[in-house]
C-alpha cells in the first residue's frame, strides 16, 4: 500500500514540474517578465531537470545555435515518459 502512495506522490511531483516548465516556457515569450521573481523561481525549480539534457546537447556542435530549446523539450518528454511508466505501475 505504501508503494502505491509513494508512486502516486512521485507522479504528482512530475506533474507539478511539468506545469512549472510550461509556465517557464510561457514566461520566456515576454521579455519584460524575464527579471521577475516568478521567472527566477521557475528557473530555479526547473533547471536542475533540464541541466543534464543541456549538458548532453552542448556536446553536439551543430545544435548549439539551434533556435528551439531542445534540452527543454527533451526534458519535458522524458518527464512524460517517466510519468506514463509510473502510471502503468499503479494500474
């Protein structure tokens, strides 16, 4: 029973992080919001999960000047995959 609640808790944390990442992406469209406290909080909460993907993509020379933030996108997709795997454990 404890395992069920733990997995459910982890799923909810992942959903919260995905929401924060979505909010961070929306904030990035507004230059005047970049220096706000909310933007800083979103950055601090989400960057630890994006950083490993950013380090991986920095090794690929041709992707360094890419206009789309691929590490952000891949981190979001990876969280979605982990969330689906966890859902399959509790069903």
